């Protein structure tokens, strides 16, 4: 039974997270640099959605260098869908948008991505709460003064 992506936890990002990506060459042992800047729009336990100024064929293998919790995090995956971005959309960060399914071969890898994404989501939620509280305080002081 295939899972609907909506059944799997995904952290939607209001502001895309900048990261680096490289294409993994299957027939080459050379390690290419993380030479493509990407913008992650959502990340979950099984994959991520990102935009980039690069046209990428379906089923291309990629590796991502992501700084989720103040430390670099490296994960590989495969492009499973893609589309051009609307250049008239003010939220467009790059020319193309892609969905990637992670290669998670062991329970340990699945557990690691779960922990990192969960920690990231908790930090973001706490930060949003802190900002709301700061704004309430400012508005209260302005109303008093």
C-alpha cells in the first residue's frame, strides 16, 4: 500500500531555507562539490521540496548539505517530480521546483532524519512564539506610552 504524502509529517517553511546540493554521478567515483544553491520549501521524514536555477531530469540522484540545527546534515535522495516555477510569482526563488524522495536504507537513518526534522520544527515553533510575545510587549508599551 503506497502512502499519501499528506500522511507523512512535512515541515512547511514560510521562509525557504537556503542549502547546498550536488548531483551524484552514478558512473563516476569523483566527488563533486556542493555547487548548487537551493531553497528548501518543505522537508519531511521521506523527502523535501526545493527550488533551484537548474533543470534536473527525473530520477537524478542528489546529495544535500543542509544546516537544520546549527550543524551540517547530509542526505541523499532521488528527484521524483519537477516543474518550472511561475516567474510572475513574487515568492519564486528560482526557475524550477523539485520533489526529492530520500534514500533511507536503515532504521538508524530514518530515526536520524526524524530527530533532525522534529528538532528543527520545535525550534521554529518556539522562535515564532518568542517573536509573538515580543510583538505583544512592544504593542503594549506603545499603547501605554
